[in-house]
C-alpha cells in the first residue's frame, strides 16, 4: 500500500469566516443548456419511496430545500416524481374526496406523477441546446421540471439530469411567466424583457 505524506495544516487565529455557497452562474437565453442543468452524476438525488406519506415527502422537501423528489422503489428504479405543487395543489383534495381518506393517509404514490406520464430530453439534444430551448420546452409542457436521459452501458435509460424552472429563473435573474405558450426565442425574449 502506498504511503501518503501528511498535508500541512495551519492553526486558526484571529477573525475567520466560513465560505458561503457560490451563487448560481448567471446565464442568458443564448447560454448553453448544460449551464442550467442539475447534473445528477455530480450531485446527490433527493428521493423518496412510493409508500411514504405525502406529509413526510413535504417535510423532506423543506428540509432539503428542494421542490421535487424522485420516487424510487426498493430496487432503486424510478417510479415517478412528486413535486411541491403536487402536495400543495389540488391533487390531495381531489384524492381525499374520491377515496374518503384523511390527509395524513395520502401516500406519495397516490399523488405523484407516475413514470408513464414523465418525459425526458435525450442528453444528445441538451448538448446542442441553449437555455432558451429549455425554457420553451418547459413552457410548452406547462411544467416546472423536466428530466434529462442518457443510456447506460447496456443501452437502458438512465436519468442523468434535471432542469428546474426555479433554478433557471435564479440564473437568468428574472421570473418566467407561465401564461401564454411561447414558441420561439423571440417570444420568450419579449416576455423576459417586459
């Protein structure tokens, strides 16, 4: 086994501060899409099991400071996605009325967006795309998030990234209005500049 030398350390004295997270990189609609993608190959995924309660999912999202969770089964396969909008919107109320259950009995699997309703953009498309393409795609779909997919060594689909409208707004430095469906860069730019 190789022996490694000890790294030099310095004793702390005087006034010492703690580093703050670097703010998200500022982007424009013409910036490469990769600059706004959360790369799941380099960050921890926020996940939950389908049989967890909706209340637990909400608490976990607040604790982690995220607005969505991947729903994975015991074999770690994607079953769906649950968002803060799912929990805080109309879905729980409709479920309570339809099934006659209490609020604290609603499970993640009851209100999540199931796998067969999810879409993912191939990583090859993202490599060629700009921020404006992602914004247009999210607006067209009426969604807050979209997934990015690649193929693993066996050719099986693998979710490798996610685009979040909230994150994009932070990096653009402006709100993206959900009203009206923008089809072109020009329409999106017009919305952002007014």
